[in-house]
């Protein structure tokens, strides 16, 4: 896997090898520098917001022995299922190493603020930055594995390291960088020639589902492809590969199965991986995002939807699971009653996914969109190059 550049010595040409770990270390350092620069400019001490607050509070409660729940919840006496466990568990491991955690200085958010032993927002942001930098390094290793060229590997890692969306997610303390790290690491290990590395790769892909359950959607096309190969191919080697892959998929499902069993103990329903899907579905399919030009094709909190019952009121009579189910039903009801509005709404979703928001005067949306299309172009060029270089017979 080691390749390199030419070095002229005394009229002869000598091949200089560049180790994979050297490329990964260089990309990690570059990514860390870029992420730290963004954090320094925007402020390392800025308080966490949105989902990051829940992630932090759950991690703090895990360390202090108060269970898997945030401080602020409509159901303060019940374990939560809203947030997937991957990122809070990792944060809990980091927080456990801190002096405040060892002394149990925080039993709630107020105590955590009074302790002043360590700023948990800074530690959380630093952890997300380190994970995002590691994701860039692993992506470089994957490019090195596929193309065998240090220049391509460094370029791949650097392009991800400067990705505006990834930088924003890391700064905000969100879980997406960990999802990228686990997913890319799993794919890299699947390409290994060592069997134990392949099994570990499947396990990492399964752990990625503990960060974002939607990632498990890859199992559907994988199962369909395996079925087609088993039915069409006459080569025994391909069929053995599919059988081994089937065992790998079973292994990948183990982490999510364990979490689903935990949630069964909480809500007595199976399988439940989290209870945020209903909010996501209804928040993206309602009158506001369909007709309001500012929110067209976007997502809004269900509490802001006209005539919708507030979450706090719903929580008085419904459990976390049934509130999530309520939001699913509300979203389905809107879609079924407003079929004529769906094409316009879907067009808005596609536009937001692939085009800049035209009323964004700050220019940020235009820059992110341009960078995204740059990534698409690099990806297409890389896939074409890889296809031409490999013997697929």
C-alpha cells in the first residue's frame, strides 16, 4: 500500500515510499489545525445549543450515576430514548476522566455550573474536534487503500477537513463526525485482507447505527445485492462471499439489537432505536414547510406548527414513545390530506439538499452548496478512475 514520489540520486531513479501512517498523521494534524482555528475564531467557550445540550447532559448523568437521561426533559423521572447512545457514551468516557466527574461534583446542570472545575462545553467541543480530525485521517487512509497514491490520500483528507458542514457540526458538538469516523473506519476494514479486520469492520458499521439509526439503511441495498448475486451468479467464490457478508450483517445488527432491547425495557415496544423519528417526519411534512417561503422544504419544531399541541402538554398524558407515535400520525395525516402539495414540498427538499438557499444574503448557503458540488465532482472523478484501474472480472 506504500507508494511515493521519485527521487533522483546520482543519475538513477529511486522510489521513495511514504507510509500510510505518515499520511494519516499529516492529515490529522492539518484537520486539527483547521478545526481548532474555526473554534478559536467562533469561541471555544460558547455554550452548546440544540441537540448538543441533551448529549452533554446525558453524558454528565451517565458519569454521575443518574442514568441515561438529560437534566431537562418532559419526562424527568424516566430514561430517555430520544438521543441515540453512541455520542453520549463516548462523551461520558471523556467526562469520567475529568476531576469534576471523579468527585461527582455535578448532579444537575446547576451544580455543574457552580463546580467551575472544568468547562464541560469546552471538553465536549474539543472531543468533537478530535473525532472530526480523526475522521479526516481515516478517510485519507481509505483513499490510500483504494488508489495507492499519497497525493490522492492527502487531497481526500484535506477536502473533508475543510468541509464547512463538518466543521460546523464539530464546533457545535454534534454526533455526525463520530458517524463519519465509524462508517469510514468500517469500510476501510472491510477492504482488509485479514478476516478478523473484516469482522471488526462490520461491527464498526453496526456501531455507527448507534450514532444515527438511519445509517442502518445500507443493510437494505446490501441484502438486495446479495440476493441478486445468489440467484444470478454461477461462481462459487461469489456465493461464498455473499454468505460471509450475511454473517457480517448479522454481526452489524448486534449493537442496535442490544439498544433496542434496552429500549424495550423502557417502553415495552420492539424494535425502538430512538423516539425522534416522529418529530423529524412531522417537522418536515406540515403546512409551514410546504407554504412558508422561508421554511420551504426545511424542518420546523412541531411546537411552531399552527394548532399543534405543545410538547409539554402532550407529555402530561403521553409517554415519550407515544408522543413520538403522535407526531408520526400527524405527519402521515398531513401527507394523506395534502397529496397535491407534496410535489412542491419534495421539490423544496431537493432544492435545499443540492442548491443554495436563494434568500440567504449572508452567502453561507452559496458557499456550502458550491463546496458540496466540488465534493460530488471529486467523488465522480475518483470513482471513474478507480473503475478504470481495477480488474472487475
